[in-house]
C-alpha cells in the first residue's frame, strides 16, 4: 500500500451559536489513499461541510494537523498555498451558487487553466473544448452563460473546472444532492470514469448513504463532530456498529428489507 | 440590454430619459446655436424674453444673451455632475471593496475615515474646500466628489461583505485565484448594480451642489453656470424675474430627469437585472 495522499489528525473547530460554542469538528482524523474514494456520511449539521471547508483551507481549524502530498498543508500561505491548491479541488453542493453569475462556461475553465498555467496559452482553447467534451457536454455550450444552462450541466461544468487543473484530490461536498435522480446517476458514472482514467482521489461528502455506497471504497460516518465509524464500504453497511449508521441505513428504503440481486 | 428596454418601457423612465436627452442635446449643440463666449455682451441690458428674435430669451443686466447662458450652463452642470459622480463612485467603490474584503484592521481604519467624511455635511465640506483651493471647474468637481464618495463606499462595503461569503468566491479561492483578482473580478462587478442606482442620485446632488456654490459666488468665474445666472438675476428679481426663473427651470428639469431615470433604473435592476 502506498503512502496516504492526505492525513488529517485531530481536527477541531467550534462556532459561536447563540452565545454558546458548538463543536463542529471535535477531533476528526482521517486518511485518503491515492486513487481512493472516501465516502463521508452523516446527518445534517454533523460537521461534514465544515470538515470539507477545513481541508480546502476555506475555514481555519483551531487545532489539529493536515498533511497533504507529504507537506504540512496548514502551514502553507500566500503564493505557495495558491500554487499548491491546484492539487486539491472542490465541487460545491449548489451548482448555481458556485459560479460567478456573470461567468460563461469557457470563461470559468479558462480561469482555471490560466491560474495554474496547465497548458500553454495557445492550446487553452483546445483544452477547454476537450474538457467540455470529457464531462459529456455539447461543444456549443462553451460559449453560453452559466445562468443559461441546466443544473445538471452546471454541475458538469463544476466537475470540469475541478479536473481542469489535474488535481490529486477532489472534495465533493454534497455534489449531487441538488440534482434530480436521473441526472445524479450519470454524474456519479462520470466521476467513477474520471477516477479510473486519472487516478484522482475523492472525498465524497453526502447525507445520502445510497449515493455514497455507490461510489466509495471506504466509508466514514460522522456524528456531532466526530467520526464514529469507518471501514470498507460493504463491511460498514453490512454490519453497522453504531446507532447513527443504523438510522442512516434505515433512511435508505432500497437497502432495507428488499432482497438485493 | 433588456434592462435598458425595461427602463424605457416604464413611464417614469421614458420621461426621465426624454428630459435628459433634451438637456444633453442642448448642451452638445451650445457652440452651434449660441457660438462664441456666452459671457460677452450681446445686446441691450435687461431685454425681456420673446421680444428680439436674435435674443429669444432676452438679456441680463449686462446685456448678455440668456439663451447662450442657458445652453452653456447645461454643459457645465452635466460635466460637473457626471465627473464628480464618476470620481465619487470610483473612489468609493475601491475603498468599499478593500474595506469589505481586506478584513478587520483595514476595514476599521477605512470606515472611520468614511465616518469622518459623512459626519461633516457634504455641502459644508465642498464649500470649505473650494474657498481654500479656489474656484476653478476642476476644484469644484473635486470638492463635490470629496463630499459624496463616502456613501457609495458604505454601500459597496455592505455588498462585498455579503458577496464574499458566497460559494463562487470560495470556489475562486479553492482554485488558487489571487485575492486582488477575486476582489476585482468576482466580487466588485456583482456589488455594482445597487451602486449604479445610487450614481444617479449623486449626479443630481452634484448638479445642485455646483449650482449652490456658484450662487454663493464660489464657482469658476470664467464659466457660465446656472447657479451663477440665478445669483446674478437675484439682484433684479422684481424687475426681471425671468433672469432667475429660466436657469432655475433648467436646473429643476435636469435634476428631475436624473431622479426619474434613477428611480426607473433601480426598479428595472431590481426586477430581473440580477439572478
């Protein structure tokens, strides 16, 4: 087994809520291997999104450490952090909110390619066309405004933006939760295909166990700011050892009662 | 473009645009309709309007053509109004963006400066500045901008504070975009629509401030302005009220036009200019 891509140790973060301090992260540790998908499930408000935002350095943790690609990820700052960000990308839950309302599809991808000089300037147009095609969008869409395409198409653009810089890890924060069921399956297929092609790792954050189970190698279950259960996807779901996971499994009608083929 | 169409389709917007168009045409055509220096003596003193076809709006106490003054005065008013508002909006937007984006210490420092400017009544500030720096057209513009930039700065800061928490700004940060680029490309353009609605109010206020400064004799003495015409006519208000009334009508029409357009513009923007 190769060295983990990301190691997080004992991350803590509290937020003020009505005068009290509420622990969103209460000592979270996790590891992600290269080419692996770690599914992170938990009910709303258990700290999943905070964890995603701490790992992407959008929110600073109060304690704990993160090592990413062998470097101390929390010590990076300024231009070195911006350069290193190339390797860890994020896809947000709400596809409309994740884009500047004035942006076009091609403009969004061009920004990503320009900031990290992924390809020479002359090849940028061709690379944009390749990315648009890779995420299964028609070429004509590149010139359109983000506001004028559908939610599923927007999330494909968000994925294209994330993979444009050829990252090692993509954090997907409820990336398919806002999409309708038929679109959801195709986006998940796309993510799995991309992983097979590029060896990218995913941290797949969701409240929906059925979705997490479909794409994850390992699953971690979060409750009240802690990881309460972790292990290979099939094992964790087959033998839940905590009440939290039991409730999540009960919430998936397909997994309960009905015999599986 | 659809915002422009909505603007013209409302009666308020249409009347406002029509008023401003007439004034703008008058200002632009001044050198052709009334060529030469509008301050030169063109005929007998205190000629009433509509008596001499060569001087349709009559003359003032020194025999200067009132029509020429009105047209050239429109130029001054529009130049001062637009230049002062543009300067105030640009400075205010930059200060507001920096304050909202940079965080605590810089924000505190900048907003206390803004407070200092807002505490002093705008007109008093402009008055003090012009009486110290002298009354050329550019100092008048600067003085008015100085008294008006604090309001857009506050508005932009509030917008920036709300926008910087949005996901697309987080997405830009995750992508590794430089903070300056995030501020100028992701945040500022989306913070501007409400500021542009405010712009019209600032233009109107600037035109009135300039007129008031000229009325008090602090404007540029080499340029004809509506304020100085009203002030000039005040001495003979009983004998020749038209000397104050005519530039006064010009002033009212301009400010009314700007207000109507701003009203209609903010309505058009609010109805669908933003997602």
